[in-house]
C-alpha cells in the first residue's frame, strides 16, 4: 500500500510577521526554513497540492500520484498571505488554508481581501471553526454554531463551497463528524499523526506537523512518506494521545500551556 503525506503548518516567522507569543513559537517556521523546505520538494521532483486536490483524486477512484505532497496551514495567520502565497505561487504549488473565523480581520490575521486573493490565486480555503475553542468541550448547539458560522463567513468571501475542515487543537468527535456531514463538509484534516492511504478516499485524514524544530533531514523523511523511518514519531504520538485521554481536555490543555493546532 502506498501512502501520501499531509503536512501541517501554522505560522511563518519573519521580521514582517513576528511571533511574539512564546507559547506559539514552537509552531512557527522561519521564512528561510519554509523556502528551503519548498526547495527540497522541487529538488526531489515533488509537487505540493491542496487537500481538495488529493481528496478529489481519491473520491474519483484514482490514486494520489507518488510525487504529490499535501500542504495545509491552520488558523489563518497574516503570514499565510504575506509569505506562503508568493512562495507557493512562484513554484506553481497549491495548499489548503484552514481559516479560523474570528481571525478574519484581526490584527495579525487575514483580511477578507487576503482570503479572496488567496482563493483567486488557486489556493484552497477550508474552515478551522469560528473561535478556535476545542469542539469536544462545547455543547451540541455551540459546536453547530462554530461549524456553521465559520463556513458561512468564508463562503461569503470566496463565493464558493467551503467543505473541508480542520478541528482546532485536533479535538473532534463522532458528534462533530455528524454535524460536519449535515453541513455538507467533504473531509476533515485531523491532527492525528501519520500518513494516508494513497488509493482510498476517507472522511478523516492524518497530518504531520512541520514546526520550528523540524530539521531539513526530517522534512525530507516526512515528505518521502516512508512510514518505517518515522516509527519513533508514531510511538510518541500514541503516547501523547493516551496522556490526553487520561487527563481530559481541560487538564491536558493546562499542562501544555497552549492549544496545539
């Protein structure tokens, strides 16, 4: 069985888009590192695509081509437009940007015009809920509101369907899945670590985070979709999941000091 990688980015750090919150710095890659990583994809003959492109191939009964690597960005940070967009456009790459509704128009977030420009440039816009609250801590009514309002806001901006979702902090449940299906979402990009089957469509896809500590060697390993070379990371992800379930969402979030993804 062949596999494909979905990479999960958050912020790109630069003098223009500084990351002032120490809790968020581990999730940010420098602009130099991002440009180097994209260069590595080019050198290896790989093509960066959006989650929409990969899912559409699978839903049509085709395989994800072996050279494809899916890029995703969570939250809707200003660096998506300032840095990621020009780098990706220059290389002919595509990506999915999961935008959190409350960050549209925020000081360090994307403006509605930014989101529209990214969409018009060929980037794929998905939802990251409305306020970035963990969905598993909400009532059914609150969760429905998070999913529906963010979808409506983004659809009004890009003037097309917004039907891909990434749950804040990776927290979602079967209740979330039911609500997403009612709203006609096609797929979920989760925070569950790992690769995906390149021959079979799914509703939920795994991702692998690219963070400040990601070395060039590790990036190449991740992009190669060689599962055995990431076995230690799979083991760590399993351990983290067990701790999260044992502590519960609130206690785990306090222990970490911030919400991942």
